[in-house]
C-alpha cells in the first residue's frame, strides 16, 4: 500500500520526507553547456556553421582557396579551387585570437589560421598585433606546446618560422615584416589532399594557354 505524502502534512517529519521525495527543480542560473570544439579532419562545414551561429560569432569573409597565390578572400586572385572553401569568422577563440580563418576541403575542416601582422597594409578583418604582443604569443605557444622547431625563410637572417608538431596536425608561426606574420594549424593529410586538387586544377588552366593564373601555378 502506497502512502500519499500530502495526507500527513500535520507531521513535520513526514513533510520533510515528502520534500525529499519531490523532483529537484533545474537550476535556472546554471551556466550553459560549452560549445563543441572544431576539430581538424572531423568537423564538417555545416557543423562549423551551427557552432558559430550558436556562439554568436560572425562570418566576415568567405571564398574559395585561390590557385597560385592569394587566398580567394583577399582579392589577390580571381580563380579559386572549388573543393576548398575559406571562411573568416569574428568572435571565435583561436589561441586567444578573436578572428580566424577556417579552411575546408570537401566540407571537412583542414586548417585554421590567423593573420597577426599585415605586411601588405591591406585592410582586412584581422587586427595587427604589436611586436610585443607577437612575442608574447610565441612565448605562450612555447609554454603550451613545448619548444618549436626553428626555421627561416629565404631572406631571413635568423629563424623566423617556428613549427610545433602536434601529431596529425602541425602548428606554424611565421614572423615576416614584409609579407606579414601569421599563425596556422593544419591537418597534414588533408593539406596533401588540397595540394593534389590544386595540382589538377593548375593543369586544367595550363592547358588553356598562358595567363596570370598559369604564371604562378607550380
């Protein structure tokens, strides 16, 4: 025989037990569940768009990866790789940077990058870091991921490229006052896939004869 709690309200002890038996109310002040992270090699373009929408981030630029040079967003090339889409988003968090460019191949995320200093002085969505801020970022990355592998480009007199191997991915910090400084995280396998697509697309344009696209296609 079951006991109806509310038939014994005159007894304080029973009232207390009845209170314990009632379902707990949800804590309306509880913090919302954290948004899922974007994962290279796994997150799809539709999933990324949903995450950005739910987080209040704003897409500020979008275009296909340019063939030969540029990136399809900055206006440096008029021919893009149809399989690779770049989306610049404001209001995100990529290594403490609020604006980042997300690259997708066949609608799968393969790279995230951020411009740190714009050597070409072209107006863009990215805010330039000061030299001190750039140095602080490099120090933070070293503290987080360990000592990087130092390299230098053709015209550098000392190491200005710093590489962190992160398993299937690779993070690269490039410091260059002329061409611009940037930070990128790329999936090694999918980068090769993009390179293969680019090679095939370049071949198509070379067959059409010389021009500005084929002049910079490798």
